[in-house]
């Protein structure tokens, strides 16, 4: 029996993911890794308006949220986007959205009931 992607991420994990993606610089790093594939820290620093140390801190937060993976290649650390984790976060949002859609549909149906009853009693 396989689990759905939404079932594989908890609310606490989702909060970490969305908090990590809530920073413009970290989001830019994620977008860059999505476009270019795995890159060393030095390449990720190119074009950034912050120090390498700041980029490393951002990457550490992305790693803690499990949005990136890192591997040593010689003296450099290479980072890659964890697309499965992004898919889990996307599925989590879809599940939350579906619950809200359902709740709003029930509310709309409930609000429509008195109007139907009034029109029938006239």
C-alpha cells in the first residue's frame, strides 16, 4: 500500500518548508537549483548580493527543511534540489485547499437552505 505525498509530510514539516521558502533569497536559491541542477556553493554565490557565509546559512536552512541535499565533491559542497520534498509540500497545500473548498461548499449550501425554505412557504 503506497501513501499519498500529502500523507508523507506533517504540519510541522510543512511549516518548516514554507518558512524556508518564505525568504526571497532562499526562494531564489531554490529557483536556481531548479533551473540549473546541482551546483557548488561557489556557483550559487555568483550574482547574489550577500556573502558566501550568508548563502551558506540560507542553504543550511533549506537543508534543515529537507528542500536540498548536499554532497561533498572534492573540496566543494554541491547542493541539489529535493524535488520530492517540493512535491510533498505541494500535495500538502492541495489537501489543505481541498478541505477549505469542501468547508466553503458546505457553508454555501447551509446559507442557501433558509432561502429555499422561505420560497417554499410563500
